[in-house]
């Protein structure tokens, strides 16, 4: 099975990664692990005033800030069988698209655990992915 692990570099990502590593038989061994990171998109009114190279450099730098530490954490746990999918745009939308594009059977995400009231006020990437995805979602708190 292909398992998509959504990463944003937060402590909640680390908790999800810890859970996946602790249960590697369920999530890693014999499965394909795909890390997906979504960088917020640069608004069009900004992007049109800079070169494509500047925009690409920005995305590469931002993705490196998140993905390099995650790759190091995976290496510490001797997990080497993973792929990386870096995207930019609206996080819930792109996570769902990534799951579909890769044919993932499961999305694993860390969650802040704000509760119903907090989600109602602030929204949540995890809440939107759960509500809109046709792929099974495992939230790690």
C-alpha cells in the first residue's frame, strides 16, 4: 500500500513521524511511504513581478527547511524507502491531490487537536482533508 505522510515541519509532524516509525510494520515495511510537503503559493500579483527562477528558488528553499530535517529524522530511524512530493498551493487541496496522484491508500497527518470549537474558529488542514478526501486518513495527536 502507498502511504502518504503529510509534513509541515511542526511538532505535530514529528509526532506523526514518531508514530509511523514506532509502528513501522504497519506503515513502512512492505509499503511505499510518500512524504508530501505543501508550501503556500506565492500570490499571482507578487509572482508576476519576479522571475520564475526567483519563485522556484523560494519554493526550493522553503521546502528544504521542512524536508531536510524530516529526511534526517527518517535516516536516524533507518527508514530509507520513501519518496518526496513537494507542492505549492492550498495545503488541504494539494494533500488530497497528492494522495490521488500517487494512488495512496492512507494519508497520515499530525493534528494540533484544537477540538471542535477551535476548528470552527480557525479551520484546520487536517479537518479539511478528512472532510474532503476519498482516501482514508489517520490523524496523530
